[in-house]
């Protein structure tokens, strides 16, 4: 029997995906909840034919070079891949894949959960009840208690109109919202009409939107895309929602904006520093809703991500181009497979 190629998985992922991978690979899963230290990951790169990585794993050129000539494919369990040095991977003929598409609906749903939570003060209201503060008021209902922000008929600004941005726009129809969007590539006219969306500059979007929702990948161009200048353009009554990447927003500027009342509030699933320290200024603000990078956290979606990782690894094993190959030019450097 032929010896199976070896794959190191940097964290436990849903078992259905691992079962499929085991049909073709000898699988080793990192047993800890926390990420393997960088030094350990470098050693694993030297020993294994394939890696399954997460956004929190640093896959730089040093690691990729250390894995040569054995390491052939890095299957990222995420849509984003800014933690991987793509140019270096391509240079050494290492295939890099990701898991786009399968988490679109879950992230869009979660985005709307955050929008409703922050504008209607749901988390604050929950704490108001649990802490006993409601009971202390001595009244079950008051016309001025927990007043929120009604979103029906308001303007939603979507920064990044990819799969997730469009899914968020589709859900806005039920709230009869006006949609403005900013993207380097405008949608076709028929798609704009379907979504009732208008392509505008980032500045116009920030000035006119009641809610600004971020859905761009992290690149050199989007790093701190939303900083002090941009936050000052927003309405004082507006809310910022981020389910994209933490570094798209300048955290210090956002804290200042919230403390000084430039904007009404924020709902964040991602942060520049993850996990977010419990003593961070954001954790002390009632007008901020915080989540632990959980927008794709459904059983169905996380399983689909694992299955797509398996699809990519199995296709590569069979000598086929993986279905969600990121660095497509690598094919001209080295053919897929372990032959």
C-alpha cells in the first residue's frame, strides 16, 4: 500500500471534514485550543506534505522555505489569507487555498444580528434586566426607557460589495432601506437594480449612511481604511458595524470617536488585537456590541468550511487544481499533486 502524504491541522476542525481528509492523508491535529507556537509550526512545515491553517497562524516566507522541498499545499480554513505570504508560496510552488462562499449567509445573518443589537440596545437591555437595574426602577414600562434607533427606511452603507456585502444588502430589503455601497468594481446595472443599491464614493457613503457595514478583505489598501478622518465624516447618529477584519478600522480612532460622540455606536466581531483584552476601552462602553470573531460560527457553516478544505486537499492529491486555489499562477511553477 502506498504511503499517504501527511497533513498537519493547526486546530481541531469539524470531524466530517477530517474524516474525508483521512481517506487520502495521514492526519495529525494540534490538540490544544490555542494555536501552535510559531516555532512548532515551522517544524511541522519541515515534516509534513500539507498544512491546514487558520487566520491566526503566521505563515511567512521563513516557514514556507523551511518546508521545502516537502511542503506542497497550505489549505486555509478561512476566507481571508493575509496571514500567508502568497508571493513566497508561489515562488516555491506551494499551493494556497481558502474557503470562500460557504460562509456568506452565516456572516450576513450575523451582521444583521449586530445591526439590530446595537441600534435597539439589545445587549444593554439584557444587562439592564439581569443586573436588577430594571427591577430597581419599580416600573415595568416607561415611554423613555431603552429608546433605540429605528432602522426601517434608513440608509445602509456597505463598504465592499462582494458575496457577503450583497447578502447583507438583500436582507436590507425587508427593512425598506436605501442602500449605498462603495467598491472598486461597481456592480452591473441589473444587480444594482435588484438590490436597490447605488454606487458612491467612500466619502459620500460615510456622510449619508445611518449604518456603515464593512465587508472588505484586509489588504494594503484596506488597512485602517476607516480612521479618524473617515469617522469624522459619519453622522453623529450613525453606527459602524465590522464583520470583515479588525485592522480595516483604526481602533484608537474608533475609541476616540465613541468617547467623544462623533458616532452613536459600533458593533464589532473583529479586532486589531484578538482576543480582545477584558480591560480594553471598548469593553466599557454601553453603546458598543462585541462578539469574539464569531460571524461564521454555525455548525452548518463551520462544517462546510471543513469540507471545502477537504475538497481542496483531495483535488491536489489527485493531481487536480484545487477548486478554491488562491495563487492561481502557482500552476505554472509546479503541477498539482505529490508526484
